C-alpha cells in the first residue's frame, strides 16, 4: 500500500506552493495505485491519463499525480486528455489493467466555497500568497479524509496501450547547430533541418 502522506513534502517541493489540489492528486494517485496493487513507476511501468484541460482551476492536481505515480512529463508516461475534468486513469502497461479515479464533485464543490477560492484564488491571488493559516487546514482535510468521502474509484478494466517506441536516432541541424531527433527533421530542398529553421526559411503565409 502506498501512503500519500509519504509524498506530501516532496510533492510541495516539486509543485512550488501549498494548495489543496496537489494533495488531492496525491490521494487520487495513491487510490489508483492501491486499487491496482502497483508500485511507483521507476520507468514507464505505469501510464496516467489525466482529464485536465488548459487554463482552469485545480491543474495543480496533475503535479500530485506525477509525484506519487512516477508518471511524469519527462518520462512521457502521463497524457492530458483535455476534458476539463479531474479524473485520472492509471494503467499498468505490462498487463493493461487500468482504473479510473475521480474526486467526488461534492467534495470539490465544498472546497470551491472555501475562503481560499472565493477570497483569494478567484480574485487572481496566487496560491503562494494565501496565508498558511487558511491553506494548511485544507491540506490536512484532503490528506486525512476517508478515501470514499473524497474519491470515486472505478472498476478495474482493460486499457490496451500502443507499444512505446523510444527514438535514439538524431542529427545536428546544419542551420542552427542544435541536436534534433531524426523523425522531427524537415526536408527543405534536400536539406535536412529542424522545424523552427524550416518555419523560418519558409515565406510567411
Ligand atoms: Zn497548487
Ligand atoms: Zn535548426
């Protein structure tokens, strides 16, 4: 069993400020891992599909998911589905076993009525500027609430992923001198160059 409390301090360090959404990501990630009975991904053993969109509240959730599951932007085993929702589907790559976990809407609605949101975040004040006396109890609430009170854990199902391919071939762009992964190169009159140099060489449309 993975304990989300073991990842709180590291998660806050990664994330940069204290807020309730990153801890909610820790809880959701832990719930998914415990449902599947899997360990944190050292490589690409797990894949996380997060339903977040762009530019909306509680994106911070994704950093909690990255922290606890080991599904990270750098390893490429986390994907954003762009639904504007807070669900996460965690998949064990070797078996295709998967589970979707989503914060309960009631719990999220209650959190949105808090002073943290109404007096600070919705008025454009960054989370780092909110007094700790307001944020700390919200974090404690998220970290301490019974799982079934804040999260819905779905049934274990099959989610087959395409085989991961890792490209190692690269070339040096003759125009800018940067290294480029070969499949991202573009052909301009027989010259193999990078995308930005290709874009710069074309007459603007
Ligand atoms: Zn945050
Ligand atoms: Zn270039």
